[in-house]
């Protein structure tokens, strides 16, 4: 893997690990100022989303780092593209129309897919 992959994937993994950890350990009241949409989904779904984000962050880094199943890094990045596509839908169907971060995360995950599949 090249340096560009490690920089982009590392930053993406850091973001998702942080966001996922918040969703797993914080209450709705603590999340509401940062994430206006938390009241629109069940708490178990919110916790599961956080767990998926943490696992995806690990999936971006551990397979290439260990050399085992490096294709999982691409799968994790594609998963983040799909996750943010769903996040945009959630934002647009609610009152919160701020999707700039979601679009940036899609672009970053797409670049990560591209970098992970380069020889």
C-alpha cells in the first residue's frame, strides 16, 4: 500500500472510530447537539450503527496492515460510501438538510476505494 492510502484511510478510520464510539457510549441527549437526527431512529439501531462504524474503521486499517484479506479494506470503504448515501437520505427526509460533511465523507471513501485497488 502506498503512503496516500495510509494517510486517507487513516484519517477516515480515525473519523469513523470517533463517531462510532460516540454513538455506542453516549446517550441521545448527549448526541443531539451534534446529530439532530438521533431521535428519528431507535436506540438499538443507533448503537448498531456506531458498532458498524468502529468495525469499518478497523477494516480500513487491519487487513492491509496484517496482509490478510486486503480486499476487506476496499469492502470497508465501499461500505462507508453506502453508509453515507443512506445518511444523506436521512438528512434530506428530515428537517436537517446539512449534507456537506456526508458528501465529503463519500468522496474520501471513494478515493480510499480507488487507492486500495491500485497495484
